[in-house]
C-alpha cells in the first residue's frame, strides 16, 4: 500500500512539474515568431531576413549560456531535498516539538534557507556579470557574428539596429535563466510558465504598437523584444519577493548571518564553476552536431536542406514535450538526491521512463500515421515533400532513439552529474561525425540521419551506464 501511495505521489509530482514546463517550452519560439510575423506583414523579404538573422544570433548566444539555468536548478533542488530530510528527521525525533529549544529550531531553518538563498544570489550575480560583459563586448561580437553568418548587405544594414537594441536585453535574459533554474529547483514550474506567457503578451502588444502605430519598423520589433525581456525578468524577481519573500528574503539572515552572507561562498563558487564549465562544453557539442547537421544537408543542395529542415520540426515538437519531463526530472531527482533518498530517486527515474515510453508510443504512432500530411501542411512544394518523405522513416525513429537522452539529461542535471553528461555528449558527438564521414560517400543524406539517431541513442546508453554507478554510491 505504501509503495502504491509513493508511486502515485511521484506520478502526480511529475505531471505537476512537467505540464507547466511543456507550456513554457511551446511559448519560447513565439517570441521570434511574433517578430517575423509582424515584419512579414509590414516589410519585405529583407526585413524578414534581418529579423531571422538577429533572432538566430541571440538564440545561439543564449543557448551557450544555458548552464546558468541547469546548474542553478540542480543545486537548488538538492538544497530543497536536504531541507526536507532535515525536517523529516526532526519530526521523527521530536513529534510533539518537546525537548528542543525554539532558537535552535529557528537557526536550523535559517541555515537551510541560507542554502537556497546563496544559490540564488550567486547564480544571479554570475548571470548579470556575464550579461554586463556581453554589453561591453557588443561591437566585436557583432563583427564576429555577422562574419560567421554572411548576411547580404541589405539584411546586415537592417539587422544592425536590431542587434544593438536587443543586446541590451542580455542581462535580463541571462538573469531570467538563473531565476528559472532556481524556480525549477524549488519544485515550482508554474511561475516560469506565467513569466513566459507574460513575456509573449508584452512582446506582441508592444511590438505591434511600435511598428503599426509608431512606424518604427525593425527598430520597433527590437524594442518590443527588449521591453518584453526586461518585463519578464522584473516579473520573475517580483515572484521571488512576493511568493518566497517570507521564507527566503525576510529571514533572520539579515542579522545573525548577514556578515557571513556579505562574503562569497567560495566552496559553492568552485562547484558552480565546475558545473558551468562541464555544461558549457556539453552545449558546444550539441551546437556542433546541430550546426553540422544543417551544414551537411545544405552541402547536398537546397532541396535536401529544405527536406531536413521540415523533418527536424518533428524532432522539435517531440523535444518540447520531453523537455517538460526533463524539467520534472531536474526538480525531483535533485530533491531526492539531496535528501539521500535512494528508493524515491529510483522510483522517480522509473516513473520518468514510464512517461517517456508513453510519449514514444504516442509520437511514433502520430508521426507514422500523419508524417506526410504534416509535411504538406508545412509547404506546398511537392518536390520538397517528396524528398522529405524519402527520409521520413528516419525521423519517425527520433522518439525511440532520443527519449532516454532527454530523461537522463533531466536526472543528471538534478543530481549535478555534469561531467557524466559531458562525456556522454562528447562520445555521442564523436560517433556522429565518424559515422557520417564514413557512410556519406555511399549513403548520402541517409548517412546523416543514421548518424543523428546514433548520436541520440548513444547519449542515452552512456548515461544509463553512468547512473548505475552513481546510484550505488548514494548512502541512506
């Protein structure tokens, strides 16, 4: 009976955390889509190109700093779990609250709050420092990104003001990454969802006003995006203050622990640096694989490039959903790892994989039955649809090959096994390039898809091996 009850609790927790995260993930591309749509109705192809180039620059830039969210999430979730364990032990020893000085009880509570408070402060400080560095280096960064992307002269002319306006949103976006990770670690994915929805409302409303009413064109779209970014950051800060203020910000920390908190926690700083570096290098592997996949398709001609781009939308849709379960894995795995609760950690992993298998069955069936109609929905070019249909069977296998990698990424972020994540991604990336270069002369674009599926599958396999070692080292 107790096992069934804990299983139900885990299922409920997974859905409670995953569903808001899925909604948040779906809203992410809407920021860029809104900008492109507005320009598509009031400007020409060069205006759309300028927004597309500008959006890609910032998407890649912020993706590289994703360690701010992931590192903060794992550390916070573990601190949350340690707090729960301490409360549980205290309740067992003193169920009636007797024989325990109230001052001691308060001090232990403050000490635990200090963990999540320090993590939040240091993550925000790191994010805002990086954001400031980006602002200081905005000119050379603009030269570098334009050199790498080679936009036409007209697109570059229109994109330049977009870049120099949106760059001022870097501190807000990176700060929001840190805050989002902290919310997830605190077992709260609803707040990031509300912030993401609010950002889109502000972005759409402000951009429409500045472009259609004020006639600001590309600058209006950029300014609308900038305002939305800072509005999202301000909203997240407000949620911290009003939702967690009493437990995090308004504690006796300001008195007895004020002196200690006025100096950096160097042990935590070193741990953060290790986490950040591992996750950053892992992200470089992801970027390398994704960039090369696109470049290798482009080298085979415009039709292959278009077909691969359409088929990758199937991967994107699946990733939106699985990332939601990965977020749940971050929060729950970190929570039980921090509490040294091996049974609940094992059950969490099993239930996450149960939901993952369910998603694989659903998405594989939908893609198999509706893959070709979906391609026709994306384009009216018959030759592109025909080419994409040739490689559709590979895309249908994406859920099967990639599910474990998504689930393990969430779990490994939660338990802060960043080095294992890096090795898994590095091994898989080497396999990707090796397989494609070996098979491409004979199999062409089929080799590219075989390499991608192998890359996804290997990440899951390597992390499975690592987790079996990690779980044995957890002591109750």
